[in-house]
């Protein structure tokens, strides 16, 4: 006489649990680091845009002005003119993909507002500091007013603001 069981054996349950554990160990770190990847990509593109405009001003021997659109289109906390503004982007401009952006130059401090940086043929620029934050990731980009060079300083918290 043959016995039929209506359940799973202990070995089958352990194999399924091992597969779930391995899959979660592979998938969960990738999901959690998407903010970091987006932050790094935005930091790279912003730095590249700043350097591009500086080089263009020097090589073409004429002033270059770049516009920064520091807010995401779908974020209602920011300016409502974002969609119209980003449609006016030209080569060398930069738009945030959800990062919080602050501009400080002298006494002027702008948060999540469109602002412009001008580069001059001699290499100089309207110097200032750009603060880029996406989640826990924070970077400050210092633009030297005399040389126009960009220095990036990354921090994990905002203790030095």
C-alpha cells in the first residue's frame, strides 16, 4: 500500500528558504542604493556642465552663461514654472532630477530656484557655492570666482552648513 503525503518535506522547505535568502541578499542592496546612484549621476553631470561652460568660455573667447534648473518636474514644493523653464534648456545647462539644490554667492542665497552662472573668457566665473542633496548624500561644489575651477566636497551629513 502506497502512502500519499499532502505537505512538503523538511528538505524541500529548507531549499526554498535558501533560495529566498540568496535572492534577497542579491536584490535588497541594489534597491537600497538607487538614491546613491542617482546622486552620483547628478553630481557628475553638474560638475561636467560647469567644466564644459568654463572651457567653452576660454576656448571660444566669449562669456558663457549656464542656467541651473534645480528642481524636479513632478515635485509640487518647487516652482510651478519648471516645465516651461526646462523646455528652454540649451547645451551646457543643467536640471536636477529630484535633488535639493542651493546656490550661495556673497549675500545671495537661493534654494530650489533657477539661477545662472556666468563664465568669462579669462577663465573666471561668478563664484559661489552649490549645495546638492539627495536623501542622505550631500555635496558642495565651490566655484572659484577668479579661476572658475570647481572643487567638490562630499559629506554624509549637513553639520557644516
